[in-house]
């Protein structure tokens, strides 16, 4: 059975699926087995695509007008097609003339797979190069800290002075988990901990013998 999928972007209300519908019907897809979405290709949650994939059975062929109607990226497209192949479902794109039921289409699919792997390698190389360059300049990657050193000093002073953690969180507008993570990072053990440690480490002076 032939199953068709159509998609237009929400960015332009003037867009219509008519062109895609006509092409899919001309390719032999029954209109009862057409699925569509009006959504950006970057969205993962597409009800029409989910219904389309659920409609597919072993031996069926999924047909789209163009490759970019199905996947948000080359790697995403290949992931979908690979999952379909594992279920015994073939794939066909009208515009690109890609058909995994033919040797030529299978060859194109393998070429696209190699290109996607090459693209991932390039991205990984650029990220690593950027991190190395930033490290040489004294910058460390990762998320910026939500509390700077001056704020942490103010927080410690407030806590040592008897202010509650809940009050500190409200004042500095941070969640309790962030506060606790920062306190753990600097080794703060609690109000009066430093004073208690000092008292335990200072030995009393010995009385002089007359």
C-alpha cells in the first residue's frame, strides 16, 4: 500500500498542500491514506507524521513530494527512513526520484548516510576547535554560573548571620537547588561551622605551676 505525507510551514498561511496532494495522488496514493501537518519541519511533535508512521505496515511504501517535507535535517530524515526499513517499509521521494525499492534509490540512501556522518564529524570538529581556542584564552565552556563570586560572598555572610536559606533564595531569585549546589561547591557546611571548628582546634593554655 502507498501512504503519503504532506507538510507546509506555519510561517506562511498562504501555503497550501494542494501541490503536494496532486503529486501524491498522481503517484498512486489513495486520498484516504494521505496525512498532513501544518508545522515547522524543526518540530518533533507532528501529529500528522505520527499518524502516518502508525498507518504504515510491512510491505508499504511511504511517499513524500520532497525530502524536506519529512525530516527536519538530513540526520533526522535518515533516522526515520532507517526505522521504516527495519519495519519492512520502503520510502520514495517524488522530486528527488529517490526510491529505496530500487538499487539506485538504495545507493542514494547510502550516500546520504555517509554525508550525514561526515556532517556530524565536521560539527564535532568545529565544536572541539572552538572549545580549545576558548580554553587558550582562559575561558571555560559550559553554562554560565547563575551566582557570581560577589553574590556568593553576600549569601554566605547572610547565612552566617542567621538568615534562612528560603529567604536567601527569594532575595537572590534562585532555586534552592542552585543555592545548595553553590554552597557545596565552596565547601560551606552551615552557619557557625567555621567558628565551631576554630573552637575545637584551639587548645586551652596550661596553667603555670607556682
